[in-house]
C-alpha cells in the first residue's frame, strides 16, 4: 500500500494512493482513523492526486539519522566528518525540520553552503526498545523518501551537527509511506538525487555499511522509538551544494520521489 497524508481544502487526512488501470491517473482514497493506530477504513471519498496537496506522511516525535553509511560517501566527506566507524554514527533532526514532499527548503542566512542528501527512510510502527536484529521487521511500518538537508559549512565549524542539520525545512519526507516491502527488498533499491534535472547522486541501498536490522537494533539499544518516528539510513556519494532557486528531487526506487525548491525566507 501507499499511504499518504494530504490536505484538501481545509481538511487534512490520510488516504490510499491508487492508479486508474485505464488512464494511468493517480487518485487518493480518503481513510478514517490513523494508519499507525490501526482501525482504518475507506470513507468512499476519492480525489485526483493532482487536486490535493501532499504533506509529510507522518509527524514524527524525532528523526533519527544514520551518518557515514555508504563507503563512497565516507570517502568524499572525510575532511569534514572523518573516517568510518565500527558502530553506526547517529544524530537527530528535530521534528520541526520535517516538511512535505513539495514544500520549499529555506536557505538559512547563517549558512553559505547548503547540501542535499537523498536517503531511504524507515517509518516505525510501534513503541520499541532493545529490538534484536531478527525482530526488526516487526517494528517497521513502511518506507519513504527523505532529503537530509545540511548546512555543510556549519557542520564543519560547529564540530557537531545539530545546528547544521536542524533548520526548519531541512528534512523533506514523502511523498507517502510504502508498506509491504520486505527488509531484503528495501536493502536493494536505487537512490538518486537530481538538481534541476541533473543527476548528482546515484546509489543503491545494497551499498549500506550498516544494514536495516543492524540500524534498528543499534538505535533501540539506547533510545525508545515511537510510532511514526522516522529513521534516515544514510546517503550515497555525490552530495553537493544547492543554490536559491534550484529544485532538488530525491527518488527511491519503488517508493516515489520528492521535489523541493530552495528559497530564501521572507
């Protein structure tokens, strides 16, 4: 299933995305309830996807990010983030950084270099702590697409990453949550990023240093994850700067794409 959160007029809700077999046009079928709380039902209302505004598919309490999870990316960022480590590198983005799949990315006045980082993201299904590797699949609701936007100059000067990663709008996610993928399937997906249509990143999740069960097990060894929390799994090589006016598109195979234009805040 593809589960979206969307706005139509003054109403915000969840819906299932489906495609008309004859025309190929996509629709959203409204749901009652919250997908992460269970007991959802179709209302019978249906709208063209082009007539609604897609929002971030969840509102997480936190976004947990895994750094340095692709060897080629570790190599290209060595001067800023250092060598790879035996254990996953973990950092957080605040919930206020989360934005929708077509919303603007605001270029902060405090930075002179803002980078894109396309990633596969995991959406957590239930409260969980100390999850063993073999139980990781039991706490995954589905997967979505993310852009770990980073003020690269601030990351370098601050020596830790909270400010560089935490600006409002620095975590676009969407366009929806895709459920039903096995962990094995999720670990062999293409991740690509384009800027104004030019390909900048082209990797696969099969290149992970730390796999999905390992990530879930490690993070929950010291932190409780809650329903709707989002875990970013790292970015492949090819990260680079974007300027005001440019549009960044992150695509993950089988999950969809998000496109966000970089703007200045009025």
